[in-house]
C-alpha cells in the first residue's frame, strides 16, 4: 500500500484547534491580566484639649476637661481604568475614631465610616456602599464636621442614639452627572440611614429609607479666585417614616462667595439655609423627636485666609448659626464659633476654637442645657500618599474628610 504525505492546510489546523479547545472547560479561556491599581493612603491625627461648661436649665452648672481624639481617621483608596481610558473604577475603605462620652451608644472606639465601590467617566460617577450622607451642602470652617451639626445637617429620623456617626454616614447608591463644563452637576442618592430602637441600639443599616437630590454649581479655586459666586447648591432630602407617620422633607440652599480678588489674602462668605417640614412630636426631649420636628435654620461664616505665595499659612473664621422649632414656643437656639488654624508645616496644623450656644426656655428645659461653652486647643497631622500613580482623580482621598480650610461643598457631594 502506498502512503502519501499530505500537508495540513489552514482550515484543517483551525478545525483541529477548535476540536481540541472544545474539550477545555470554558473558564480555561478566561484571560485575567493582573492590573495593579492606583493606591491612595490618607489619614489624620486630630487631638484637642477641651474645656467645657454648661449652665443647666434646672440651675447650677457642670464643667469638664478632657482630651479628645474624635475624627482621627485612616483611609485607603483604590482606582484603575476599565477596558478603556475613558472610564474608571474605584473603591475606598476608612476607619474613624469616635468620641468617648457617657451618653453615646456605640461602645467601640473605631467606626467603619467608608466602605464603597464605584465607577465613573468624563460625565458621570456612581458609587455604592457606606459613605458621607448628602444631608448638608456647605463646608464650614469648624474643627470637626459635627460642631454645628444641629444647624447644618438634616437629622436622622430613624435614630434614637446620640452618636454623630449615625447622623453623618449611611448606606447609599449615589449617581452624579456632570454637564460639559464640569461646573454644573446633578446628584441623586438612594439612602439607607442607620436605624435604632428606643434605647439607641442599632437595629439595621441596610434598609433603604430615603432619597436625596442635589443641583450644584461649583468652580474650583484654580479657576475662580476673583470676587463673586464660587459655589451654589439646592438640595432636597426625603425620609420615609414608619408606622404611617408619612414623609419628612427637607429643602436646603447653600452658597459661597469670594469677597475679594486677591488669592493671597482671601475673604469668603459661606451661607446655608435649611427648612424641614416635620411631623407632630410630643416634645423636644429626645434627639429623635428633634430630628422629626418642623424646623428652620440659618448658618453663615466669614473667613479670612492669609496665603502668601498661594500657600495658606493661617485662617481665621467666625461661624454664626440659628435654629427654631416651628411648633413650639421659645424653642430656638443660636451659636457663635470663632476658629483659627495656623499651618506649622505641610499637613501639620495648630488650631483653636471657641463655641458659645444659647437655647430659649422651652428647648433648654427639654435638653437640660441653657447655655453651653466649649474651648478647643489642638494639633492635627494630615497626610496622603499615592502609589502606582495612573489616574487623574476628580478628588483626593482626603476629600472624604472634613477640613476647616475647605471652601465650597460639604463632604457627601459628588
């Protein structure tokens, strides 16, 4: 028998390869190249000595002196491009030190306040997880973001706890759309605020119970350093109450103005107004009732920044705030809080703040405090470091934290 040598053509080779690969499990075809992400590490050590005096509504006074570490934090951020250079993915995880006070319900010293993942592009950004609640519009020059919280933030109607983190952080699905100029944006959020029982113990933090919409005009300092409007925003926040109580709606307006056109000696005016329609509550004795009650508030701050060679050396500011509960007579409160920050070096700051708060008779009787005075003196050390730099992020990792030098939108925006 004669045997002929036959050369295999391209078609035969392709069929053989196809038949051979057919026997390989489908997942064996997956090519998953290892792409190292950009890693951002940031943090703050914030330590203050506090002198505190209360004039009690029932008569007498109470004083205390303590060292506070609250709002010290550590953050990790990760980001990488998707399958093209127009879109990106990102994630963050962050831990924060809590206040150590007797009336707080969280017994842990550390709280997981940031844990989210997201995607974005030139015109949009979306995130899911736990992060800053979008319940305030303007960043005010205070040491900590909860110093004026009763006046600046929409309260959590589902919490009976005294812990600030339940008012500032929560679960959300948040999307932002940027107009072509990048100065205008619209943000929508589906929110899961933390819920507690009457004793303050947490009962849930993953049930969606509210929404938030925000329209904002924001011009970065690199573009807007002359006098005029720097930032403006309109926000609507709704909480769906339980047990047939209806909805709690809040409207907020905010604006920031440059008062001069010298970037080395800046004057800024920060303004925010809030109105909450509220539901009927029997009294104002609990934080939960005060969060649900009909109310209105106004906050303003005037700040001066000394910035030779465009580097801030010190900032002096005066914060003023007022609030009134509509359904109760003599239930208003006002506060004044001058603050000073002096930069000793890059990220190393000396700071001071005095806060005086006065409450009318009905609110004083409900809370037990007629007048409250607090003096803070402290130091902070801030840092951030990027490894494997490859992204042009809209904001740095420390934008998730309150900074009294920030001018414009409060944390929790886009």
